C-alpha cells in the first residue's frame, strides 16, 4: 500500500475500507475536533457503512484519487464516520443535508465549521463535481468567512427547530385513529405486486406486522389479503436469496425482482419475526420455510463463536454488485444437466429472471402444483429435484469470492435477532431457536451490559465500545421481554425492568414525555435528537413506549403506564396522514384500544402448554410463565403443587384456572366475543 492514514487503528470495517486512501482521514473523536479548531479548517464529515454500494463508488472515483486527496488534505480536516457505529452523528448531519436539499442518503458528505455547525452537504458526488465543491467551500471559508458563518447559523437553527414539538395533552386514543390511518394508507397499496405503489421497494417489516395484526383484530380481509400478497411476492422475488435464504436490503424495481444485494442483520431479524407471526396467523407453509431458511443463513453467515450476530454482507464482490448471487444459463445447464429444464422453469431462468450481462436472478412465479402438471411429476418429486439442484449450486457458490462481511456486532441489531429467534420458537416450536436466543442474551449480558447498568453499542475483536444509544436500550428491553415470555426465566424480565429504569434516568425528557436518542452522559453534539418516525427499523421512542406499556402490565406500574399512554398522543396526527412512517406506534395503539389478555401458565409443564397455545394466533395477549411459586403480580398465589394451570385474565380479572389448552382457548373466545 502506498499510503496509510489514521483509520488503520480503527476496528470498524467501514473505516478500515478507507485506511489506505491517500486522503488523510481521521475518526470522529475529541482529538480530531480539536485539530480542526487548532488548524482553523473546515471539517468534512463523510458518513457511510461497509455494505453501501454508492459509498464504494465514491471512494473509487474520489477518495482513491491523488488529485482529489491533495485538495481535501490541504483545505479540510477529513473525518470518516461509520453510521452504524455512530447513528447520533449521522442523525444530526443527515438532518442538515435534508434541510438543504430535501433528500438524504449514503454516502453522506457534510462540511462543517471547526465547531461542528454544518455549512453545506449532499450525498454521492462524481469526481469533477466533488472537486468543484471542495474548491468552492475552501474559497468561501478563506475569503468570505461571514457567509460561511451565516450558512452555519441558519442550518443549525433549522436543525434545532426540527426538534421542537408542541406536546399534546390528554389525546383521546381510540380505534378511529387507526381506521383513519389505514383508510388513507390502503390507497398506496400495490395490489398486484404487493408493497407500496413505487420503486424502489423496501420490506419495512414493522409496516406489515401492524397491518397483519390490524387485519386480524378488526376482521379486515382486504388488508390481510394485501399483507399475504406482499409477503408471498417478497419471498418469491429476487430480493429473497432463493438458494441460501435471507433477504437483500431492498428491490430497485416494483416487482421485488432486482435486489440491492447487500444483506443486513436488522432486515433479516425483523423479517423472521414478521414471517413467523404470519405463519401463526395463516398457517401458510411458505412462511415457515422462509423463517427456517433465513435463520439457516443467519447461523451460517452472521453468527460469531460467542453467539453474537454480525452486521452485514456487502452488495459487491470482486468489484461487481450481485456477482456472488447471479448465474449464467450455460453455467446452470452444465452443473444441473438433466435437471436444468425443471430448475429453469422453477426459478425463471428465462426472460422473467434475466437481469443484465447474460446474468439471471433466481425468482419464483409459478406454484408447485402448476409445475407438477407441466412436468408430469408429483409435487414431492419436484421438491426433491429442486433441493438436489440447490445443494449443487450452493456448493459451487460457496467457492466463489464472497461479499465482504461487516463483523462488528451492534447491540441494537443483536437484540432484533434475539427477538427473531424467540418469535421463530413461538411459531415453529423448535427448541434450538430458544437455545440460540438464550446464548445471544448471555452474550449481551456478559459483554454489553456494563457494571453501572448501562449498555455499550458496539462489540468487535473482543472489545465492547461506544456508549449505548436509545435504540440499544429499546430493542434489548423488547428482546428480553420476548425471551422471558418464551422461557419463563425471570432474570430476563428483571433485566428488562432494570434497563428501563436506567433509560428513564439518562434519556427521558420530562418536558415532552419522550426520550432523547443519546444519553445525558454523552458528549454534546450541536443538537440532541429525538427519534420519532418508524423507518427500516422502528423508532426508538415507539419501541420504548411499547416497552413501558408491557412492563406496566408485568409489574403493575401505573407510572410506566401513564408514560406509555402519553407518548403516542404526540404523533397521532402524523400517523393518520402517513401510516407507513408510524406503524410501530400504530401497533402500540392497537394494543391500547383492543381487548388485552394476560395468560399465566404455572407449573412443571409450562413449556409444553406454552407451545400448544402458540399454535393459535393471539396477538393481543401477553404471557407470564413460571415453573414455581412467584411473587410477581400476575403470578402471585397461582402455583399449585403437582399441577400445570392456565389462567386467562383480562384487566387483572381472571377466569377459573384450567389444565386444558382447549378450555383456555374457549375462555379467550368468550372474552373476545
């Protein structure tokens, strides 16, 4: 290598990708920020992540270029930020770029004064445009500093104004809010291909989790039909890895055909949860296969020796996007021989699956019954042949150069996958899934929970680093609550409660009743953000509201319930106009306005009774499990030696206990009537 910069000492795979650029990159830290002040230079804050395709493109075009690097090094303090390690920095400067341009994305490139206030920014820039921008910004700062100060003041005020909100008191939370939300939302449904009427298409699992529950609890067959269509189309499309399992981040077209090939842990975690719940609701075997195959992919590619989960697989390999995943027809004919005609029909190695440069993306169109008729085979024979073909192709694919692995382990994303394993266990009853969930929980407890009760955000090379953000607490609490409901081990419930108390102490804003994204122990940025809208991951505030509500049930905490009920009132107007951006909030509201059941199972055979009950879709129920006597409010005085009893409760009033699952279900149906 001709050059190494200070990023060579970092652990982030994204920062290490830039460690040999001729640009003198620095990591974001106090030393770097002080250097900008001492040298009186503009800071260039360049933000991306390891699996980002256009980040790679800009690196090759600009940051590896000696001419560009000379300009950057002369006039700027150049700071590289991994947005996944530092979402707090990303939020601030993304807001600045969105205020300037009306849009955002990655790579994110923002120029700021030495004190961190932004003056200009954008996303991807080709080389000549980037050179022009570098020259113009440098000239303004050298020759017209008052103009740069003016830009910075205006932008910073805009960022601060974006955080102001008028707190709404005593909002009437009712089912009509959700009806209004869905009535407007359905107009955006693509009822031919599933998902929204636009491209690109992102899976957005929290959207469909809400719509699934809403359809079930309000008996809305049209919405349920759309959810099923979307899930089936995604699972049949190129966005899903038909050979190895797992989902790519999004589809560039409206057909779920051509993926942006990167695979992210957070997408696959949430999609496992979604398909597991959809299987419990519908019994569709395709959903079961998606759960099993995706978790197979996670175990093979994303699971560390200590049962932590890695972050991402790149879209590119050998400098080409998707090269690892696509196939040419001649290669398939050579490998599969007599099985090729059936395989080509099954996975559309034809004009449907053709992508570019003689490459094909594997996807499904016809169902097994249609293919059985065409090829005069039984469905079981077809599936046997396809499995044989998949085994051959996977062994060949495994020998290809793999996309780069981002092997940092983020606490928030690990918690999403922990929750996914719990949901898969509930849906499929596979105890291996519960075992893996417990092992990942142990990793979080041993490595990411600090002695002061707080969480760290990042884990890499045996080191736990970066003070946790609200998303870490929100998703770990949620995951531990899910694991408690599956295992009956009170330690997870206790930890969830303790983490919630810590979050209230260090993140809670008493003025708004909401939570800041960063702890009060963190060094201040130019703004302290509050994350409200649900995106590819639910907003940390919507998840904290759900956590508070659930913990209020377990511990009979009226203060938690009051806080939980106050939070969604602030976004009900936005929800009604844009349900897709507030769907996790909508799930909470659905819980608040639907009949809610507490199902306590107490006794030696808790696990068996629990799994029996999971065969029935009960989205408006929380479970309380114990094999022994407990002082918890929902379990107190309910243990009877030698018996395993089920208590069906509503608003803390319980029916007579029963040892029979069918009788318990009958009680639930009576209460729901």
